[in-house]
């Protein structure tokens, strides 16, 4: 993943450091891992956000009334991609620190969240849920016959190197840059990386069809091994065509099982 | 015979994986490939967990939790199927076979769809927690208000732990019956595993969300098939 140049430059330009101790920030980050613990259709991640921010708000507002007002404004509706939420959390602390110093009004942080949660959700969903995860899932699943259980370990390592690095980096960017984190995130070119990863996913899945058909067909088929391998390949092509016709995935899975059981029992 | 300590172990781990999927961390320990392999590792039959997980990883590859939309619960499908396959393999004493993996997936593959219904069913409980948190915050009980967040986890844990444990028990119970199935049916089940795997990989090709996915998948499949044929010819020569 390339370092966003504008983000790096902006970080180097160094806005004032956070007034909160590192331990408090670490607690906020750790609690942000529970962002979706009480996801609900009404406020979505509202409870998770308030839970994560609480140590910071407590430190920023010693006055109980101001503290209560701060917690209440973060119990309002909130929803974004959970990893990208790290950027918003950092940005919220940045703004809350300014509000605590009297440099801006509370409406700014409310506007900041409202403006960013949608775009960051779209960016995060596109990159993590629709690109990185399927690509690595297909790639590592295709490697199971070669790596055995290490394929699962490889999946975890590759995914989390990207996930945890980006999550920590986004939190730091939000904290230091506030509103300017938008530029920095834009320079990470996540959509372009996502498109490349999706190609890897499709290619891996195709390779998996062929490998599974040939190796498992030969192993299971005995004297009809070659015919079975060809049959499995044909089944893979048929399955792809059926999915393009919006044939249900479960129906397809059980149809494949039914055909194979019938063939095995009757041939 | 059912090994209840294995059932409890699978249940606790299945419950924790259900939490990891949605409530905490989301570092993909709950993905089918990892979840099923870890169940296999925990119960002492890695191979069954791994091959069930590989198939379900491909099957659920394209599912994504976007906005308020709920995808099928791939984690309970993986923990349930792998726990059943491992239980079955352990009770037969002969280890995992493609026939057992296929049987487990046929029996419990639909748990993903059930999991989605359960997730939806639990949402009103979390909405009540959210309202309670707002009410507590208005009374100045801030710490208790934000801690409502953690209460959202326990129903998920309990329900999915119970389901994973139940699947393990069913696996142990079904195992001895597999030996008594007619041979042609066992052969059919053994053939069903690769068939379902090929179907799942085809579903994964579409689930990759790539533009021109057919072209990339087709090209790779052709290369893999050619290499495999060349290798087998070389071995024959």
C-alpha cells in the first residue's frame, strides 16, 4: 500500500499535538474495536462510538455538564465502515479538543461526522469488504491443497497487516489532521487498489475451480477419474453461468451435491 | 458416543467467533477458512475443518455487510459444518473423508441463512440498549450509558455457542451411521464434495466483484488445467 503523499506532507506540517495522554488515546483506539457490539437499526453504531470516545471525553471535559453534553451528541445516529471509523474517531477527538478549548462550537464536530461517515463508508466497503477480503479469501482458499492449514494463517497475516496498519494510521491521521484527513485518505488511491485486488480474487477463484476439479476428480474417481474431472470442470462452468442468471447460491450448492450423489450412486 | 467436552469446546469457540465477526475486532478470525480450520485444530481433526472451511470460504466470498443490509452468517455456517464434520470424523475413528465433509455441509450449510434471520431477530434488543443508553445519559449516568454497548454481545455469544455445540453433538451422533450407509451412497457423497467445491469456486468467481471476472477466471482455469494435464502426461511417460 503506497503512503499517501499529501497525507504524509500534511502530517509533517504538524498541527498542534493532541492534548490527551497517549494512554487515553490507546484506550479510545482499543475500545473502538467494539464499535459494532450493539449495532442497531435505529442509531446503528451510536453506542459503539460513544463507548469508544468516553475516555477522551472524560479527560477533555472535567465539568460534568459539558461531559454529559459531549456524550449525548455522540449517542446520535452514526454509521460507517468499522475500520474507517478509526479516522472519524481521531477527527472527533481533534474537534472535541478544540471545542473544549472554546475554539469552535459543538455543531462543527456533528457536521464533521455527518459529512464523513457516508463517503468513508463507501470507500471502506469498496476496499475492505468487496476487494481485499474476497481477493485474499479466494487466493488463500485456492492455496489450501498446497499449504494445508498454513493457508488460513497466511490469510490472517496478509489481511491484518493491511487492516491493522491502515486502522492505526487512519486514527492518527484523524487525530492530527481533523477535516484535512479527507485529502490524505483520497491520496491513498484505495479504489484503484481495490480494482486490482478484485482481479486477483477472480483469477484465484478460476484457478481453484480447475485445480479442485482435476485433483479431487482424479483422487475420487478411480477408473473414471478423468471423466469425473471433466465433469467437475463442466459443473464449474455451468455453475458460473447459472449464477449469472441469478440462480440461488444455496440451490446451486445443493444441486451440485444432488447430481454428484446420484452419479456416484448410479454409475 | 458424544464427547461432551468437545461439544463444550466447540460451543465456546463458536460463540467467540460469532462475536469476532460483528461485535469485536473483525480481524477475520471468523471467516469460514479460518473459523472452520480453528475448530478442526481445537477438536483434533484439522483436515476436516480445513476442507470444509475452504469450500465455505469460496461459497460465501462475495457476501458483505454493507450499510444496514445483513449478509448470510458465514461464520455459523463454517463453525456448524466444521464442528459436525469433525465430530463425525472423530466418532468413526477413521478420520475425515470427502464423504463426511459433504455430509456435514449438506446437513448444516443452510445455517448461514438461519444466522441472518437470528442476526435480524436480535436487532430490536440492541435498539432497546441504545434507548436505555440515551435515557441514562440524560440522567447523568454516563459510564453506565456507554457500557450498554457491551451488553449487545451476550445474546450473540449464547445463541451461536449453542448452535455450534449442537452441530458437534449431531456430528458425533451421525458418525457411526455413516459406516452403515450403502457403499454407492458413500461414493456419491465422496463425489459430492468436489462437485460442491467446484460450484462454490464458480460462485466465488462472481463474488469477487471483478470486472471481466469470467475472463480472468477462465484464463487462470485454463492455465491450471493445462499445467495439470502436462504434469500427468509427464508422469505417464
